[in-house]
């Protein structure tokens, strides 16, 4: 399983990232979540994406390769 963590970016905005239970970040998923923040998506949108990726981490990276 994975867990969603809440962090603040350089502009003091809250963003959400996905890590394994051991604290290892999911690189491609987190790059996508940071991209959403960069293009000014709502924090609630980013949060919902993060929690959705949390439900299916193995398939999450497959989804990102299609973007």
C-alpha cells in the first residue's frame, strides 16, 4: 500500500504526494501531482488525484505513461 502526505511547496501552497509505507516516494506519480500544482489546479483536485493513485499504485504509473 501507499500513503498520501501533505507538504508545502516553495510558494507555501499545500500539495499532496504519494509515498510507500516505507516513505519512498513514487517518482512519476509525484511528478504528475507537482505538474498539476504548477498549472494551478485546485488543491482539492490534487488531493483527490493523490488519493485515487493511492488506491491503485501499480496501475498509476501505467496511466502516467499514456499522458
